[in-house]
C-alpha cells in the first residue's frame, strides 16, 4: 500500500491523517510487507491504498502546466472546492484589487489557510472587504511548482488559526538539476487580452553525491488590459446597458437617469429645479454618451463600459531560490528566498459631485459623514444656473477623467531551516520572515472641498467651475486643484519560529507501533494599512478605510498515530494557541478502516478557530464598503415581488449601499466544528473512486450587521428626497438609502454541508499509449447563515451571499471532467468545467433580485443558467530537450449567461470569466539545455 504524506517533520502521524509529504521507513517496516510509503506524485493521487482519514486532492506540475491557465490562482479557482469569497484577477473594484485568493467551501479566503512549502506567508497588505485577512496567491511562482495539496477538512489542530475550511499547501521544487527555459504567449479570438510569460529554472548539485543542491527560478508575466468596451460585440458581456435584453433603465452600471426627485450623476450635469423639485438635465448629452437615450425624464443616460476595465493590465516578476546542504548523514540545512513584484492597473469611472463620504472624528471622536450630494450646490450667480438661487446638482466629472487604480504589491520571504535525526527522533526547526508591501495610487480623485467652492462660492479663486459642454472654459490651474492622486503605502510582516519532531514509540499495537509527533511555534504579525490620502478628512470622493495592529501567538501541539488493528488506524492531534487576549485548544480525530486492500472507510472530526484580525479588533481600524441591497422602505416586497412605492423607482429595489464597519476590541475568535465521512474504493483495475460527505459549522462569526438587516434599521442614513403618502404628506426617513453602519460583532453562525466525489479511470491502450479519465463533483446541500434564532439565510443554490466579496453566488453543484491521452511523444488533454444554475435571489425565500422592464422576474424566470466550458491542450516532445505545447480555453466559445446582480463582473458572473473573455489560444516552447 502507498500512503499520502505532506509534512516531512510529522510524517508518521500525517500519513494516517492524509497530510504528509515524506516517507516513513520506520513505520513502513512495522507494517505489512506490501506497504510502501512514497512521496505523492502524479497518478498515485487517488489510489485507495494511498487514501487516508482526511480527504486530500493533489495536483501535480504536469496537470498545472498543461491546463493553459496563467497563474496558480487561475487554476485553483476552476476547482470544484472553490466557492463564494474567492478573489479573481478581474475584480478591480474590490478592496483587495490586484490580488487573488481561493475560498474553500465558500467560507471565504480568510478561512482557507495557504502555505508555501508547509509554512505561512505574510498576508496581503489590504484586507478583503476591509475585514478579511488572506494570502495572495499571485505571489507564488508557477513554473517551479512540484505539486499542490488541498486538504479538504479543518486543520487548526496542526496549523492553528484560519484552517477552518481546509489548507492549500503549494510545494515548490527542492532538488532540480539542469537548465530549463520556457516561454509562452496567448491571445483571445478577438486578438486582444494578450498574455506573455517567460521563465528560467536552473539547478545544480546532487544531495547524495555532492552533498548540496541549489535551485533558482525566475518568472516574468505580462497581461494586456481588456476594456469592457472591447467585448461590445459579445452579446451582453461588458455591457452596462442591458435594456436590449429586456431590463429597465436604472440598472447597476447605468448613470445619468432621472427619477422622482432624484438623479444619477451625468456628464452634462443635472440641476434641481426649485419650483418643481425635479432634476433637469443640462444640454449636450450627444457630446459625451455613446448610450442609447430614452429616459422619459430627459436624463443624459450613460454606462460604465465607456470607461471600465474588464481585466486589468498586469506585469509581474517572481524570483525563487532554495539551497540545501547535507552537513552529515544526520543533519541537513536549507534556506529559501522568494521575491515577487506585481503591478496591476484597472480603469474605473470618473468621480461625481454627489459622493457620500465617511471619515474619523478628530482625536478619536465619532465618525463624521458628509453627504456631498446635499452639501455641494451651484451658486445662484453661476453662469450655468438658470434658476436665480442656489440649487443642487448631479454631475459626473468626465472633463477630469476616469480614475485609474494602480496597485504595486511586493512580497519577500526568507526561510532558514535545519532538519535531522537524533536519538530516534526526526526533527526540523526553522525561522520564517515574510513581508508584503502594497502601494496604491488612484488617479483623478476629486478634491471635494475645492469642488464645493468652485461651484458654490463666488468669492473663491476657483469659481466658477464650468461643467458639461462648457468645461473647456476652465483653466489648467483649476483642474490641477480639482484633481488629486490619492496614495497609500501598506505593509504586513510575519515572523515565525517553529520546531517539530516525530518518532516511532516502542509501544506495539495489533497493527504496529504507535507514532508520535510534537511541535511548537511562535508567530508575530504586524499590519499597517493607512487609508488613501485625502480620505482622512473627507476631502476626496472616497471613504476612510484603514487597519492597524499586531498579533503575537505561541503554540504547541501533539499528534499520535495508533494502528489499533492491521486494518484500523486511529489518528489524533491537539494544539494549544496562546494569544494576548484569548487562548484556543483545538483537537482532531481521524479513523480509517481498510477491510480490503481495494476498499476503505474513513472519517474525521475537527475543531478550528480564526482569530480576529487587526482590521476587525483594533479601535484604529475602520472600513467602508458597498454592496447592493433591497430597500425595504422604498421598495417593499409585495406578493413575492419587490415593488417600488409611489415616488420611488426600480433602482431602489437593488440600490448600492455604503456600509461603515468599525473595529471592536472585545471580539472573540470564530470557532468551528467539522466532520467528514467517506469511502475510497478501487473496484476494477485502473479505477479509483472516493466519496466524502462533509459538514462545517462556524460559530461566533465576526461580521458587521448584514446589509439586509441594516437596510431596515431606522439608524440608516438616507437622502432627504422623502416619499409622500396618498394625502401628499411627507413620509419621514424614506429618502434614498445611502449608508448603514455598525461595529463588527460575534453574532452569526454558518453551516455548510455537502458531498465530494472523485473518480479516476486509467486505461492501457497498447500501441495507442495510455489514457486517464477523471470526474470531480462537489455538491452543496446546504449553506446556512444564521444571524439569530429567527433570522436565517439559506444560500445554497442562490445568488447569495451578496454581503461578501463580489456576489458570485453559491451553486449547488460544480463538476470537472478531465481526460488525458499519452501516445508516443504526444499528450492530448481536455477539461470540462460545469457549474449549476442558481436562483437569482439573495437567499432562499427572498423575492427575485432582478426584474425586466415590464416587471416580470429576471432572468429566465429568476434563474441564472448553468454554464459549461471546455478546454483542450496538447504537448509534443520534439526531443528530450525540446517541447512544444499549445492550449485552447473555452473551445466552443461559450458566452457567459447574463448576470444582472453580481458586482464582480459587468453583466456576467465572475465564476464564468472564461465565457466573458472568449475563446483563448496559447502556444509555447520549453528547452532543457542539460
């Protein structure tokens, strides 16, 4: 039999827990003579004899490189275990734009622990949603990856915090010799979105003969920006205007329209007529907007695809080196050095005069809020004001230009380690220092104080600021004062000292000797994430978002492997973590029964935790984000359908709301309990099958008040365009919803349940080579979030949870089908990805989240259609040194379904990104010099 392993230092126990990475010869001798323990590679990943108590997926370098995916993150986000809360490259409007992350089981990137060679990395220097600390996968080089192991149950008993949903361990090459260069280029069927990649890998030294090995890898990646307008001919992809497909005027990427007593900012400007209480558009719309007009109230309609990126421009460099020295037969030293730099640039839209901003009060005082939509007025003497008195306006400053968000993320990491064998113990000790530095630069932000004076103060040197068609009258000096480049410099630092040791005890059970592992670590983290300049005093069109803090944790753990019978293995682990303000003890138990060599039953019980991050528990931390929500005041649900009240509009049924989230020093850690139960079976020669049911319940969750709950609160901040009742009387506090707020709190729990199925069939085809077929299926039967005993949300099969990341939804089923055929010097591979349809509702029992212009539910009877893509690749080994390869993603050029709700992609779901880009081609070559 063969056992999977992941961590050399605790290999005895990990072999039974499904998480080891190195052979355990002592234990192998004590087991049946037919058992062999080898490091995980290639096709051995789903053999029943290699399966252990914990379900693990292993991806080798060949699978990764032939996929045609550009990065490790891009590949991982195609897996069925990834879910809501993962961060794709194209999410340029998010808090953590410029980064990428995976979210196992849809529990969020913050509950997925990512390791590099079994050790932590410094988190990305800006938390997702202003709250969630996570590891940026963009910092990981791709060409030197040996394998990726994904542990699909909790592991806090081994690794501590964050491993609630599982662990992604990316293992890089340690023993490469030779010189290899590789290059590839890619382009879409539209001859755009071009990507270029080059790498060089060099290694020398044989540990057995030379007593050392040194490997070096350098990678360069470049991707062109893809504008939303570049997909104007691809049905609805990238379209802000979805009226041609039956939707109304006021959808989320539309602007410039006028509703009763309100208006969206437009490039011509709209002024509030004091006599009628209605906005009136200034002339000249045709000079700006390329959109079809048709606003019955005369607004200048425009859409964000005139400006926004669909995919950012990216340029990155990754450097990695590792040296290993065999000092003597029982002692080895090693070091790892890593550096990456990634630059992204994402084009957004121009700023507007009607921003609502939030910033801290002086000397730690209460938050301040400025509704510039009310504060900025056009003075009665302004040449463009025909009303003879001060009036409000709604203006999108196209004359200043679109804001471009540039991010530069630098990551560095050093590891120094020793490992050896003494007195029957195999041990390892190491020191890790890791740092992430993020520089943000957002261009063309508006100086709202200058703007306020330039429009409304005749005594100001900047008055008058001409808008719309008359903007050419403005001086360069005025624009220099109006436009700001807002910047910030953030850092996270991680220092870790760790030790672990393992041995076989001289205690024999019916199945063999007991294995024992012990370990400990001390970890220090520090975060400094200041807000963008100008947000600290509310002077630009952006709200204050910052986080500061540090964490110290010391931990010890113990693990044991008990071969109770030759066919039964019991594993156990226990870890104690000490933080400054709390302690945590987390156990794990695993059981595997192998009554036949080809069949085994397995199960695990785990407990886990996640410590509050600095963004959540520091009094110096605060975040302001936005998401769409149904306004229950202006758009209540009537007969199951969101229905605008008289005087409101359809936009109130899915309005973008800002949320103020404030750090709370009294937070306690999130806690979890997880269960898996499954089987592994080799029913026929070459056939392997595993089925694992899972359940994870995360309690004491750290969350702000949900958007749905906060929208119904009387403390929500609203505009003053209040509705009127049938008698014409004003309805207090019924204006357009602007801002909701609340401190982070320990409140809800989330429980996710489902099943994983993995099937692999290997075929020997004689003269026609060999082939492998595979199927991976993940089914989510329930994804329940409970705010209280009476307020619960079921997200499985719906478009929720829209409070997190990018509102991509929770499909009940995701399937990957793979096929690979090797014949002679050729390999041909195929991959089909399918995701299930989803109800277009925010949670089970909620009304349909979108409607067509005629009031009927949308799309497709309130259902987002399922989506399938097929990828093909081939590789030709021209000689032992020279290899050519090519791939085609989305071979059939399937178009992603129209998604009117998500804010992660313009009219398409980020789960379906390849259906937005279109058919994509890659070709490349690799040469091994020696």
